[in-house]
C-alpha cells in the first residue's frame, strides 16, 4: 500500500534518519520500499528535499565502488527525486553541474541516469503523491509506465505515461485513437473506486492517480 500519515520528530532528527536510510540503501536487496519511504518523508517535510539532493550528489560524486550496487541505487533514488521534487535554485544549479560532469562519459550507465535526470528536472513541477511502487520500478529502469483506461463503448486502452503526463494529454491521445477528434463533445478522464467516481482535473498527473489506486 502507499505510505499513509506519519508522525515526525524534529527536522534534525529526521535528517539523521534519512541519512541512515541512504546508508542502508547501499546494501538493500529490494530498495524500492526504502526509496518510497525517503520520498514520502521529503513530501511531508519539504525542508529536507535540498538535504537529500545534497547527500545524493555527495554519494554519487566519488562512490566507494563506481558502478556497483550502492552507486546504482543512489542514482536510481536521485532519478526518483528528480521526478518528484525540484530543489531550491542554488541546489538545482549545483545538481546540474554534477549531472553535466557525469554526462561527459556517455557510455556509462550512470551517464544515462544523469541525462534522464536532467531532462526530468525540466518537466517536474511538484507532486501530490510520492511515486507508486510500480512507478519507482519503472524509473529505476528509466522506462515509462503503462496506464489502462476503460472507455465506454470501446475496448480498454493502454497508454504509455511518464511521471509528467497529465490527464489532459492522455484524454487527447485517446480521443485521437478512437477517431473522435471531430466530435463536438468534451472528453475527460474519471477516477473510479468502490466509494466514488470523480473527474480527473486536466492538469492532474496520472502518476499521482495511480499512486492513490495503489
């Protein structure tokens, strides 16, 4: 299930806990829940976003084992951070310098993450929810997610989405696929659960909707 409400102590204590989580990330066989926990803390406590970015830049600058599991996990968490939060302008400048330096070696796996992160930072505007477990798995592989939309009177449609895809973009694609571009009607996506059905605002990120379903 997606993380629920948490109780927190002081920012200093939470920063120490996050640092310990990053240390644990190096040897974690299944890093996804730990990554989601770090992201949830940053969502709940925005002042810690810059702290985590700085820690991840430090850990990926001179890793103990370049290209090893720990190094890979740090880059993957940095990827998830870049699709969820924007750091403050000074940290963003520092981060971009770090990414550009890594991109000078385009054949490496870490350079591919650096390029992905730099592109993501140009699209990220902030999230209502942390990435779902499925989204984190996709980001770790730098892959899109597949979202299934059920259309009245038509088969369900599978749409590839990123962390930045809005409901309006998906609705436009479905209208085109179904040959309804000339229709005078208006179209929107609806979010349906056992308790309610409601329209999804056009600017809503589909990734946030999927997290709520998780």
